[in-house]
C-alpha cells in the first residue's frame, strides 16, 4: 500500500506494467479514469480465479450472461423491505459480542484484538441473515467456521504463489489438499441447509415478511436470503459467506480511527445518545440514517481504509480513458480503490482522518467516483445497504456502551484480499453507564 501511495503521488491518474511482450497490467487511480471502466458492460470480473472453488459459481467470480442472471436472482434478497428485517439480527449479534467484552473486562483483560471479535460477530449475523442459522460462532468453534477462516488464508497464499495458480499443481500440494477439504465442508454444509429449507418451503409455504416474526421472538421466522432465492423458483446460486470479512474490516478500522480521534468519537457518542435516550429498549431500529456525523466518520474510515482495495477487470473491447488514451482490449486493469481514495489531487492530506471531508458542503465539487468503497456501475456491491446498516447498528451500540481507546501498539496495514492488519488490531475498552 505504501508503494501505491508513491505511484499515486508520481503518476496522479494511471500507470502500466509491461511484463514481457504479452502481459500488461494497467493500474488506475483517478475518478475520471476509473469512471468509464466501472460503467463498461463488456467486462469480466477477473477477481480471484482461484476463488471459484469456494463459491461454486458465485456472483463475485462469474462472468457475462451467467453473472447477469445471478445478479437478477440475488437483487430481491437485498430489497429495502427485506433488509429492515435484519436490523434485529444485527442487534442480537452485537449484544453477544458486548457480553463477551464485559466478561473479558471483568477478568482484567482490557485490550482486545478487534479484528478477531468483530469478524466472528459479522459472521454470526451473516449466517443468521442468509441461512437463519445460529452458528454460535462467537462462543464456540466448529468445523464449518474453522473451514471458512482457513479458506480465506489459503486463497491469499495461493494468489501470492504463482505455481499454485495451476489446479494440477495445487491439487498435489498439502495446501491444496487442505483447500479442497475445507471447500467440501463449506459446500456440504450449505447444500444441507438449502435442501432442508427447500423441503420446509414445500411443506409449509413461504414465511411471512415481518420483523415481528423473527426467530428469536416467536415461532415464525424472518425471510432470509435463502427464502428469497428459493421463492424466485430458480436454482439457488452459491452465496458466499466470505462477505462478513469486508464488513469486519470496515468496522475494525472505524473503531481504530475513532480510538485515535477521541473528539470525533465523543461527537458521534452524543449524536447517538441524543437519538437513543428515552427509548424503552436498547434495540437500535432502522432509523439510523439520522446520524449524520457518525455516517461521515464511517465514510471517512472507508476512504482511508477501504476493505476492498482493488477490483480487477478484463475488458473484451478497447476502453477509452481521458487524454485521448485507449486501453487495448485484453489488458488486465486494476481499478485501485485505495489509490483513488489516497490521491492527493482529490483528497488533500490523504493520510489524515477528517470526517468533515464528507460534510455535504465539502462534497459538492467532488466527483462521485472519488469515493468508491463499494465499487460502482453494474457490478457494484449488492450488499452495500446491508453492510452500511450493520456498520451503523454496531457502531451506535458500541459507542453507547464503551469508550474505545488506542491499544499498546500501532497496527500495521496488510493486504490479504481485504485490508487487514499484520498482527491483529489491539484496542482498549472502557465500559460506560448507559442512561435511558
Ligand atoms: C463494508 C463492507 C463491504 C464492502 C466495502 C464491499 C465492497 C465490495 C466491492 C468493492 C465489490 C465489487 C467487486 C468487483 O467489482 O469486483 C463488491 C461486490 C459484491 N459484494 Fe460487497 N462489500 C461489502 C459488504 C458486502 C456484504 C455484507 C455482502 C452480502 C451480504 C456483499 C455482497 C457482494 C456481492 C454478492 C458482490 C458481487 C456483485 C456483482 O458482481 O454483481 N458485500 N463488494
């Protein structure tokens, strides 16, 4: 990432590598240059070819017609009315995490690895939202959960070591064996859930679409992703559970940025308390869009530490970019989200955390392609509203109940498919008294 910072300072909009006569990679990091690429339809998401085994033919990796069919299938699962149902689940999962924190604090452990805790919490809520499956992963481990984590690490190792890109080599290595075994565990698990839910649906008919009917409160259950997909009377596309990772990264970095900027943290806390004080329950509902400064802090954190740093595209026709340049068909393009977010031409002092950049007054002149944590265009993140709602719920409840302070050492950023840290993200916590 430091290298990208240097490239952006020197080249300002794009640069290219020529690896021999046939293999060229173009890297772009300016809103005007990434815009036509995001908007193009003649594209295949190259992403991580090695990932295909994990997701079957999941959306992130598929191409052309296959992609547009799967995207159409998934879209209803992210409809606003469906997302509303998940807010209760976010509350439940964050409550479990906070209970754990209180226990650890009582045992005298005041510094925690935020990545570890938040990753388990987002996985917990994603499994409840997608499969209505209570994995209890925040409390205990299981073969399925271990396999999901193992796959993330193995994919990065495979991506980094070029000989492993060939299946016939990889299959013969110890890592390859572990990879395929973990894939089988994850596939068998999801296949069993889908099978079970299909027969339930045939027997009992569709569940009602209402928060009041959520699993925890009554006999009936919330409509989850699998219901929506099964009800669309189509084959269920593989929906990756890997997506909890991006939200976990986003949350961990928001916590870090607010820990290192106490004034901003205090301002968020008083905004949150103003909204929640006087309520009968501690449950946060979907009215969280009334937190303008908190939302600005989330955005600034997504700018400074975008969970997905780059998206990769392969264009099946020539692409024109400003300055009369053309990227010839067949080139690999790295659309650098990190580079665009750190481009000093767009963001003065890009390394500084300053939520006021997202004040509506200060955003007026900026291109909408200057801030693209969820990508843009037809292949943008389908889970954007889901992720933002979860970020707001978790942040609101956490800041209401805890003060977050910097840990004993500064984290070092590390790219591992998503923006992580080299050795955890230690932060200190101080419990607060909540006034109703
Ligand atoms: C802060 C959290 C998240 C960030 C920053 C993020 C970011 C992204 C980005 C940059 C892409 C585009 C990849 C590309 O163009 O190659 C993407 C795609 C996608 N995201 Fe997210 N994501 C987040 C959370 C989620 C969640 C929670 C879900 C599901 C519940 C999700 C589901 C997807 C799917 C299915 C795609 C593929 C869309 C397509 O190819 O049409 N994302 N995400």
